[in-house]
C-alpha cells in the first residue's frame, strides 16, 4: 500500500507483452530500482497475467518528478527497447490523485 497524503500523481502503464523474455525481467527490475532512487518517487504496484497483459502504477509527488523520470537516460533506453522488442501494445495515462483511503485488514484466524 502506498502511504502518502494526496495530492500526488499516478502513472498508469498498461501493456501486452510479446513472446519471450529478451532480458525484459532483468530490465524491469533495474527500472524499479532506478525509479526508487528518483526524487519524488513514492512507490509502485505491478501485476501481469499469464497471457502477457500487465499494469504498472507508479506514484509520484509531482508532474515535475514524472518529467524528470521520463528524461532519465536509462529509462529512455528501456522505453525504446520496449517499443522495439517487448510490447505488442501499451498505453500510458497520468492522473492526479486527490483522494485515497484504505486500511490493512487482519487475516482470518
């Protein structure tokens, strides 16, 4: 769970992968590590199904922080590789989060 007080921003990346790994997993892990070192990064949630459809939501303090991440040279190379090799389709949406709530629920006994 992302513990932060709104407003903040979410970058929603939905994708459908091509067949084969082609170093995708290692690059994805490297991008998570790199993003977590960026100023304004708040966290990330990501899932992918067996058919290669996935969604990753990264959270940022500001639109400026998102723009700085987009300009990161290693991230730029990964995006170029994604277009050329990893993805059959993708979309990116950026949204401002004005309200967020939730809680940690106890596990059933």
